[in-house]
C-alpha cells in the first residue's frame, strides 16, 4: 500500500517570464471584476459537494451558459459515488459483478488507473472504502475513525481490484469502492471547456472549487489575473497573483477540507499506507497544465510525494508547471523559469 489522494510566508510578488503560470485553490482574485467594455454572463451551482461557477466573457449566451452548467449536473449523476444510479454507484453496489458504463466513465476510469499504476498506488481510484469512512464531505461530523475500522478499510484498497471487459467494469473485491475524487473535477472541467469551445466561446473561466479552467484570455487579449489562496488563512489577501492564458490549474492542500480534534488537524488527502491524512512536508501544491484532468491527478500525487519526489516526477512532464508551499511557508517551483520571482 502507498500514499493517496496544502507562520511565515515569503511574500514576494510574482511576475511571469512566460505566460503559463496560473492559480491556486478556490480563491479567484480579480476575476469578480467586470472587464472593460463587457458584461460577463455568470452562473453558479452546487455540484461535487462544492460551489462551482462559470463566467463567459465573450461570444456567449444564456443558452450556452445553461447548457454548460447542465454538464456539471450530468457528470455528477454519472461519476459521483454518492448519487444512487450513477455509473460509479452501480459498480460499487454490484457485489463484484460486471456493470456496463458510459464511454466517459470508462475513459476517466482508465486514466485514473494509469496514474495509479504510474504512481504505484500513490493515487488510487479504489480509495472509496477509506474515504467513506472519514467522510470529509459536507456532512462531516469530525469523527476520527477507529483504528480497527481503518485497518479493515485498507484491505479493500488496491487499483488492481478493478477489471475492465469492453465497456463493462467490476471490482474483484465486493467490498472495494471506487472514488474518483482525485481526478473527476479536472475531467469535468475539460469537458465543460470543450463544450464552450464547440460553441465558439473565446473567453471564459470555469471554477470547480480548487480546479480552475481558463478558456482563452480576457476580451482585450490580456491574461486573466487570478489570486493564489493563502493556505494558512481562511480569508484575506492572496498569497500570490498570477496570470492565466488558456490553461487549467488545480490546487491540492490540507486547508480545503479538514477538521481539528484534540489539537490535531485531519485533512481529506488520505494515505493508503496508514489510512490517515497524508504527510509530506507540503501544505499546498498547484499544477498548471493545458489538461485539467492531468493537473488534477498530479496535484494530489505531488502533494503526497513531497517536493523532492514531485520535482523528479515532473521532469517527465516539461510542459507542466508547479508551485509548492511547504509547511514552514516556503514557496517553491518546478519547471518554472528561474527569473519568475522578483
């Protein structure tokens, strides 16, 4: 088994030597301002246990916006393990029998299994028995599970328990549970972006709660300005302000979903080695990529791996950039130009 799935800051301004650096977390600084000469269309909703929003700045319509938001509902009903009748719910409740799934579910599950194999289980789509035990969703009751329950849950975690035959999927362990939380929102963000592109939308922002997708630039051609959330403060000024041009950025951290009990913080990024929240010396990781699903998977993987191992991993992904915040407040980078920080 392996790990699964961020005081004293160096508050330096960030400028971009390349136009590829973007954001962090749920905090969108500057995006709430109306752009000069435009009135962006905006819709919000509650999906994937978080508030999401879509803003269209040019070539949009209320119909396009409505259809884009409808995709969020569609994919929640398809991929959420908590929605009765979803593809993932059916697999988890099939008692080890094969279940026919949609092409989208199959594609996402195969991508999740790829990262599970690549990381030797550091991220694992069968984390469900453990994540349900902790229940870091909106109904969390701040209860630390019993050690015996954690040990039992871990015996049902392992990506090799997933078998695929054509468009059918089954779990060879009837007590195993699939939870695609480490990659699903990125996948959905990509789908929403592709839909907007198919409708000739040229400027938009999609925020899926820690997963932000920038389509194009602002209407005047300049990058979107987005704030990096300070992982050690619940509100206030952003840690960094970055530019965004047609990129997806995903942040993972120990501040997103957590509770404190008996002086100890318990966050939602769980280790399949210990069954408890993962510890790697990092408080936050932000991945910047043209592919939101990849950014989603790598943000969790890099958080768990720790800075040194994450940098080594990202050497194989030269087109992907990363920003790290350590537990002691240092801001570190991977695949970023050396003169990025003033």
